[in-house]
């Protein structure tokens, strides 16, 4: 649907790079939004097709049908609008569901179900990015019985581990951070309240938040009321997420639910201890026995685990635990599993 910077779009870029390396020719057709990732896709060797961008959905349907009429490749649709456009194009395709939420959140349930079932009925196969997403699709009955749903986890280029010793001296000023849309799903109120407890233990601690969204004003007001605004940095959106991760001592994700949580893999890959909610797909990513998995919407649980993550001993333990999980999400596995579905 878009090539804006976001979890699903960033994963699409990772997938395109891996498929090109595996011998695929990759073309990305996007429908709306700012083409923020266009340079990265083109640098990877993908063709970016903007011919449908910004048109009315009905016009996009006819334009896509015409374009795909003599197209002999395979189409993989990501996110609702793209899925619908492809479903009406009369071309062979598969779709990926990236979220454990209705096909069209906010619309009447019956409409969301009907549109989702149209897509699933016309597709060769469906892909859920986690067991949590697959379970949601089946329980919500948004998928027709004829559609085969496979679970294919996100992938990442696993980095080589480096040796880095974290300081825990008296002047230690830990940096706690998250990358998140500022929306109710991410439960950032819990993060702010947890940071109050953390800053009582570490007065020089900083909380860094990358992201934007409709809750920014209310969250800023809450931070002021909690007395932590001087230790909090709102960084907005950024393209240099790697530098952000590397600046942190701990990465935190307080989400109420996640379809997957690519930010977890990104932090783990850069050897940053993760503190995250024990809910939906998150345990599938970080492991249900992760040492710092936290209780849903519980600031005390998050604060305890954040403080624990700042000790050198726990830091080393968690980084090693996370390192051993990363091979489960390599890009070779991702491409191999998708090839089986395509063919």
C-alpha cells in the first residue's frame, strides 16, 4: 500500500534485498503516501513503479488489471488496500497479513469480514507474520475456509556479534528508548509511568522516543505532570534507526498487541537488551522465557526489568539469550519459506 517508513514497509525492503540476492527480479508497486523508501529499494536493485500512486481506488483497480494482463510474474500483496487492488486484478497472488486486527479497523465488522474474505477467496494462499496473527484471522473468521494460511516470520540480516562492556559507574546515565507510533496500541503511558520509577533509581537516566502520532500532545502533557519531561526526548521520525539503537542501553516495547514487532528484531540484532510485553506475537519473537518479558500495562513490572537490564551481568545474559534466537529469523529462511508458497 505504501513505501513509507514503517514496520511492514521496512520488512518489505529486507525481503526485496534478500530475494534480489537470491536471483529474483523485484518490482514494487505502491499506491499512496510519501515514497520515503524509494532510494533504498532502488539501491537494492528493485524497480519502483509509481504509475498507480495517488489515483482513486477504482482507477487503481483498472490500471492494475491492465498492467498485470501481460505480466508473467508473481504478485505478493501487503496491507489491505494493496490486497484489495490485487484481488480484483484477476492475477495470481498471495497476501501477507501484518497485524492482529480487523482487515479494516474502524469499519463495521461485517464490511471488514466481507472484504477480507473476498481477498482470501481469490488468493492462491495467505501468509500470517506470526502465530498470533494467524490465530486472530481464524478466530475472527475473516478468512474463507478455502484459503490456506501459513505462518512466515519476518526476517533480518543477522549481524555479527561485537564485544562491548556497559558501564555501571556512579555517573552512569542510562538511555532507555523505543521506536513507536504514538497511538493507543503502543501503551506509551505505561512506559512513561515506568520511567518515573526508573529515574528514581537513576536520576540521570534519559528516555528517548522515536515516532509520531495523534497521542503526542496528551503524552507530552502526561510526562509534564509526572515530572519527567526534562529527562525525556521526543525525537520524531528518523531514517537513521541504527544510530538510535546503538545509543541505547535498553530498548522497551510496551505494546498492548503486536502482529510481530520488527523493532524487537532490530534491537536484538544490535545487541540491545529488550524489555517487552508478554502478549500476542511478542513472546514468539523474543522468546516466552526471555529474562525481561513484562506484564501487560504494568509500570512496576516494566520498571523492574528496565532497572535489571542495566546491570552488566543481566545485560550480558540477555544479549546472549537474544543472540541465540536471531538465527530463527534469518533472511535465507524467509526467502525459502516464501518460495515454497509462491510455487
